[in-house]
C-alpha cells in the first residue's frame, strides 16, 4: 500500500513541482540571468520536495536531477531545467530585437543598445545593465540555430553568423578565420570592399585551398536593398520558439520515435 501510494504521489509530483516551485522564479528568469548559486538552490529545493515530500524524514536522492529533467520521451520526468529555461527566455528577447517586432519596448531597446548596428555587433560592456549583459552571455546558444536570409546584409556578421550554408564561415574556413584581423565585419562591408580581407600575415600554400573555396562561394552571393530576414532553423516556419530552443538545449532536439 505504501509503495502504491508512493508511485501515485511520484506521478503527480512533476506537474505539481513545475506548476508551483518552478514557476515562482519564472518571471525573474525572463529578465535576468540568475547566478549559479541561485540555480543550484532551486534544484536542491525541488529535488528534496520530490524525494522527501512534505515529511521531515530525509530520503536518498536515487537519480540525478539532470536525468529527471529530461523530456518524458527520453526517459525523464519532464521537470523544467531552470538553467536552460532561463537562457531560453532571454533568447526570446534577442529574437524580438532581431526580428520584426516593432513594439515600443523593443524600439527603446534598439535605440539604447544597438545604435544603428546589429545585435551581434554589440558587446555586453561592464557598464551596461544586468539585463543586457545577460542577453550577451547567452547569445551563443541562440546563434547556433539562427540563420539569415540575405537582404541588404547590414545586420549579418560575415564570419560568425549562418548566412551561407548550414554553419558559420568561421567553422567552414577555420584557417582564414584564425588569421583574419576584422572578425566583426558585416557581409555588406565585406561585399563593398570587393571581398578584400585583411590578414595578420600573407596567405601560405595551405591557406590557398580555403581561399579559393571561399571566393567560389562568394560569387553566388546576391545582395539586395531589402531588410535581412532572421530564420529560426529549428522550426519549419522559420519563426523563433522557446519550446524548440529548450528541447535543443536539453537533448539536442531528439525525439524518441519508438514510443
């Protein structure tokens, strides 16, 4: 009887924990990147409640919290992993800033922080707000699955962004990227210079193959005067969603098709 009761309670705990304990800091996580100590304490409170319940008797934690936080399709219990959700909620701000959101709040953020340049061109300076610093710290996760459809190419970083192919050019041409002086150059700036890049040294024999391949790829580039369009690679419609990024960060976007 006690075992059956424990199973029944165990099945109800994930929903209870997600709807109460996890939701308490959710609003704050949508604005600030919480410190590691705070995240650890959140995990400790939720894990203790799951294994111990409302009683005072301490019980062993039989499985790591990271395992319990996996999606149910992959053998977990579907607990929300707050570190990941924190990053995902902040990434939504980046998507709104880079997208076509024209609300007053987003327009104020663009005017205050972007100063006429793309988000990826700006840095989280020490004097900036905690909100902005948080966005810059989680930017790398967002950029991994964000691509661009070329327009005027003023918003696109030549080396860092995904705009030609399925990954950044810095990964496709690592030798050239390693010796490039200006790694923040936009596609537009590189195009207007006639694809003339400045390197720290002369190209060696081992660099020429990559240089030829790059020049061949750039011959196909077609730049217009339309606005650049952000494309979210994890969704068929190309629109950012917190669900797709969370799933990608938790388990690489995998789905157990055997279930």
